[in-house]
C-alpha cells in the first residue's frame, strides 16, 4: 500500500464508510476501524476492530500505518440512545475524538471530522456553514462539543456536516430511514412516519464522492453536505415506496408528538449546498435519482 494514499475511516461500518468504499479512487487504500465486528458485503477494504477510546491502541495504529488523511466518523450515533445514556455517549465521542485528533496532529494527517445537522435547532433553515449552532438534544450538544474540540486541536481540520443519509448499509449493520422502510414494507408491516421533520436527504454514494473531493482539496473549516430536495420524512417514505414498487397504503403520516419518549428532533435542518457545489464541485442529486440508483444496485448488494 506504500504507493497509494492510505486513508483511515473511524466508524467505518456506517453508511458514510460504505459510501466512501464504493466511490474510492484507484490511488487510495482504506483502513476502516470499528468497535464491533460486522459483515462487510465482500468489502475490499481492510477492516479492524478497535476502540478509539483506547489511547494506546490508537497510538499503535498510527505507528503501524502512515495515514494521509483520517475521516473521523466514529461515536455513538443514535440520538435516542444518547438521550438515555448521556455519560457513556459523552465519553465515547469526546475521548475518542481527543485520541484521534491528537494523533493526527502528531503525524500530520489531514483530519475530516464528521459532524451532524443535529447541531442546529431547526428554526432558521436553510442553514449554511456560518449559521449559529443551537442543538435541541443531547446528541447535537455532543457533536457541537466535538467540533469545538477539533477546532481547538487542529485549526486547519475540516468539519463536514452531512444531513440525513440514505443508501444500502452493510449487511447486519445499522439501517437508515430508507432501508428500514423497505424492510418493513416488503413484509407487509404498517408504519407510522412523521411529516413534521424536514431535511434535504443525502445519498451515501454522493457523500462518499464529496469526502473524496475534500481529501483531494484539503479545505479547512466547515462544509455542509446535502441532497437537492427538501422533504419531510413522510414524503421521503412515499417516494421510497413508489421507486421500489411497494405499498404506499401501509404508510401513515403522524406528528413527532406521537413519539414522546424519543429525544426531540429539530423541525427543519435543511442545508444550503452552495459551498458543497462551489468549493468541492459536487452538485447535489435529487432524492428520486438516489433512490433509483439504490433500486438498480439492489440485486448486486
């Protein structure tokens, strides 16, 4: 691998990691680390099980591999789990981020930290990179704290905020709103989907392409990644059912108040994609185009 760029992805079993694997340039190799084993769909990437909270293990990893860039996406990603397990989530995200950023600073690796639209309150969309964060749940608070830690540790690092992502996930790994819905509808299950939470959903393939562009260009500061269409979750569900030929009648629109035990969600965190287009040269795709590409790929995943 010495003739190629070596890229580390933390939390590589997620949807972002899979998108990066499937859009990887020929001159790059990926080392993907994750906390738990996961079936990888015949992945051509080197996968390692490693806890980024273990400082010694992280140091040994950086000694063994000289990384050109690090995509730090690891951390507890369930908004509701974070609400109910705040102390554990804080440690997992903050300690791991400290360990990764410290080694990037020592080794000179270009760092991209993967943040979230959850840093915003959803009251002043569309949000661009200069918008003031104001999270409404514990998950957003932790992501914002990690952003600040990164800015303090490595001022020229890039903070990428992907919005709600969809795409084919690794087998047996965490689903996303689209794959969750497909599983339910294929087995004839009725589902309730909120119609008062809005985003411009991002296809994971395009997210991968945008991050590879960032690795090539090495910008500092913040970049928002999102798709072309602003939809609520119910509209996304209906469009998914249409593209995949599933029964739209099984989907019922409800309000977020129907789920009082869940962490609060910001109502509209849709992003401006101006910087994504102008800086990275990536034009956002429509949700229909992303879903149709998923449908085409379904027989081969």
